[in-house]
C-alpha cells in the first residue's frame, strides 16, 4: 500500500468558509423573518411601517438569493474535493514503493499551480490532475475548451485540463532542474465521475478502475534510491515514513543500485 501525504487542501478551506458564510446569511434571514412577523403583528399600519416592511421583504429576498449562490458555489467545491478524495483513496492502493503527495503547491518563476496528486516512485514522477465533472466530456487534446453534457441535456464548457496538467509538468521540470534532480515526469487527467470521455488523448481516464494500472504501466526502474529520497524530501515528505519500504523494494528488485550506500 502506498504512503499518502496530505497537504492542506485550499478548496476544502474555501468550502468551509463558504459554508460558514451561508450559515451566517441563513441566520440573518431567520432573524429578519421574525422581525417582519413581529412588525406586521405589533406595529400599527402607517406609511413608515409599510416602507419598513417593504424594505425588510426586499432584504429577505436578497438574503435568499445570496444564500442560494453561496451554497451553489460551496456545492461545486464539495464535489471537487469529493472527487479528489476518491482518487487519493485509489492511489493509496498502489504498491509499497509508491509515495503520493496531495494538493502540492508548485511554482517556477512566475508560473504557479497546484498538483492534485503527485506520485513518486522508483519509476519516476506522475502528475495526476482530477476533474470531478459528470456526464460526457467531449473535445480535442489541442482545444482550449472542452464541453460537458449531462443526461438532462445540460451543457457547459470547461478549460482543457490536459493543458493544465502539461503546464504542471513544465513547472515540476523547472523545479527539479533547479534542484539538480533528474527524474522522468509523466502525467494524466482523471474524471472519476464521468460516464464517458471523448477527447482523443491517451493520458485521460474516466472512472477509477484503470487508474492504478495506468500509473503502473511505467514499471521500469529509472530513479536511483538516493535520487528518489531527494525527490521525496524536496516535496515535503518525511523520509522516515517511507524509507523502509523503499529500501526493501530496491533490495529485492535491483540490489545493484544499493551498492555503496549500505545495501
């Protein structure tokens, strides 16, 4: 089983903030409703009371509208976080020589991004970009925009995640080069909740059944143990949590790479 290190998930943080905001808006709406009821029942009718009640009703409508928008935005974030967690749970089932870091902030020069899942192993590195869109996803790997269709005929567009994944690979390449790390970098996009994906690209998956087998296709040892330890440490993982499994893998499968380092 792979070791999975969870970084802070900014989308989860944003979701928590939105839920808190929605509760605050809801509570304001409840208080305003109670105030309107009291005003209608207790205050004698007049032009002033009519204006106050009218303003209160308009304010209540606005709060209902705002609450709906906030909850809709929170729902989108919750769906994304849920999809990521499903992918993380699946990657955890990779063999012991794999190490996974989630929600990894990366930057090189002015180029910044966040890698949903960064898989590191004796075979190299894998960038995994997660999109939890449902339904049918259509497009071309060279298009900037793809389309999403649901069973109810709903259609929306989305930015091409392959371009995002490739940009993240470029950032990682630059970061590794700066750190003098020489490690192969592969990448894929996974839609855990999509019913089908038609984009003409081999590095895009839908569902989770083939995720780990896809990652494990790159099964040629290409990273020396010392180099892999440097990579894992560079991306914020405590080596003490993974060193035993990595040492056991190299000792069993390629002991010659351990020569001169106590193997």
